C-alpha cells in the first residue's frame, strides 16, 4: 500500500484523473482521481487491489510482498496494457477518441518514469569504446562493500550518504581477465585471416543517458546470507531534499541538456544545472528484519498544501521534512524541478 501511495501521489499521475482507460488502468486512474479530490479522509482502493490481483497473480492475497518488486510489475503492466490498447486495430473495440487518450497517457508514463542507461565498455588494448543504451524504470543502488562485511550490530550504528551509493553505481569496473572481444581489435583479423577471435582486457561503466521526470532510487537493503536467506542491511542512508544528478550522467546526456537549456546559446541566462536537479517527493520505508516479513509505510509530499504526510495504512499524520530525512529509506522518489527537456 505504501508504494501505491507514493506512485499515485506523484504530481505527474494527476494527469490521469480525467482519463477513463481500460481494464486495470482505469482502476488506477480512479484511485488517483479520488485521492486528489480532497473529499475523503480515507481511500480504500479495493477495486485497484482486485485489478492488481487479476493482472499480476504473483501479488494475489494478503501475504507480505516487496514494495520494489510491486512497483516494477505495476508500471510494466500499465505500459503493456496501454500499448496493447493503442495498437488494437479491431474497429469498435477501442473508440478512436479513447485510443488517442490512451496514446497520450502512454507518452506520459514513458516520459515520467522511463529513463535510459548508457553501458560503456572500453577496450584496454586499443581504447575503443562500445556503447549500449537500455531503458530503466529505476536505479537499484548497492551499499558500499564495507557494509556487506559488517556485523548486524555495527551496521545498526553505521551511516552512508546517497551520493556514495550513486557513485558506486556509476564507478568504472574492471572486467576480470581477457574476456572482451573488441570489434576494433578484431576488424583486421576477421577480414584478413582465419585466426580465432582476439580477447582483451576491458573495463565497464554505467551512466545515466536520459533522466526521467520522476527518478526512483531503490536501496538494495536485502542481501543473500546463507542458503535461501535474505538478510536486511540496517545501515542508515542520509539523503537531501535536493539531488543533483549531473555527476552520474554521460557526456552525451549533459551536452543534450546543455543544448536544450541554453537554446544553443552558451551565453544564455537559462539555468543549465536546474535540469539535473531533483526534489524529494516521497520515501518508502520497510519496518522489520526480514525480506518476507515486516511492514511498509511512506512519506509523501503534498504539493497542493506544501506539507509532508506520513502514510501508515489508514493513519495519516502531517510531519516535518526533518522527520522525513531521518527515515530508514528503502525507496526514494525524486521529481525534476524543471520540465523534461528531451
């Protein structure tokens, strides 16, 4: 429930309040509409819950489920449902006006939550770089290695910063041994000889190629410990209200955003760094020790009223931003302070 509240409290999901799409997605649209109406103190989304059970059988029932896995599955199903509806060529099944609305909502979903990662492999022999771009819904961030070796007692008093985890995500990683088949190194060998493929040493780096409007950061708090046992990492992660993502972006992404923000004029007064700046909008916490047990709550920022709310099932309490920043975060939602430039 906490993850649903965070997702539906995003200002960008409010565009869906006026759309009556098909099947499961219309349930989500109705929930968003009701939540933002201000007419009810409590909202019980049973229709959406049953729709989720129908579309995602793995989440059927009331057993403890992982909030991160739920968000990934939910957004994936929403996207596929919208794509299927917009591509349906059977006349009369989906009226043309509704089909146009569905396509608009699909654009919103992809623009708001979808980003792109650049996977760059560099051959250490010839320095040639191979780039692959792939989409992402979220960034799953690992804790620094020192926390994986720590005991439970020491982790309870340890702390690291979110930027340290982002730096680890984008750090250069050496590939072990001669395992990379470089296209550049093998170009002459393929055309001129029958010699086997030359394998070289290489290094790999992940960077953000395209930033989404809403950035979801998943802190990988659960690690495998022993046989089929997932242990929780209790390290406190410090995070700020504002997050600058420029350091973690590729040069191509930076140049695109610079060209947009300055309109091609390097002397423009447009604030270029703002396009990398994100503002905290929601936090999901996991309370408990194990992966398959515990309880989820969330902090959500109400933009209309300019205040934070702690959501714990039916209990909603207004709280301070200081309380939010002390939370033991599991998932963080950041919203870009400017409109999507790309």
